[in-house]
C-alpha cells in the first residue's frame, strides 16, 4: 500500500480534521484511519458498502465480520468505521475512569 497520513503532532491532527477525516455521514463519511495509514501484518480490507455507497476501511477480520453483519441488517442505516472520538476532554475523562493512560500528542 502507499504511504498514508502521518498523525504524530497536533498540527497533523488539525490538518486531518480540516480535511474532514472522521466526519460526515453515509457516502460522505471519511474514516479517521484508512488502511494505508496503518502499518500492519494483520488483515486489512477495503470493502465497498452498498448501504453507504462508499469503500469502508477495515483494520481486522473482526471489523470485516461486523461490517458484513451491519451491511445486511435492516435495522442499520449507516456504517462509520474508524470513528474519531471527540471532544478530547471526554476521552481523557473516560481514560481516567477506566484507569488507563490517555495517549498524548505533541
């Protein structure tokens, strides 16, 4: 796969948000992480979704299985993989409650 986006600094995150990654609905949704953004020896898939009319970026076989369940479920109307959790202070509070260290970006 080609070289993906770099997400190492606050500026990288700001640029990705300005590019509307992790935002949108249906065919206009752009996943926060794409398969080309993540180095992995595991299973990564790009699967076209009929429900959303776009390619989905899935980073594991479990994500692919859940995608297929969602794609063929009548109760699911939209599928958004690699969804960005914002605002940041909420994720920091969640990390504190469950007792894990929150990731820091320089």
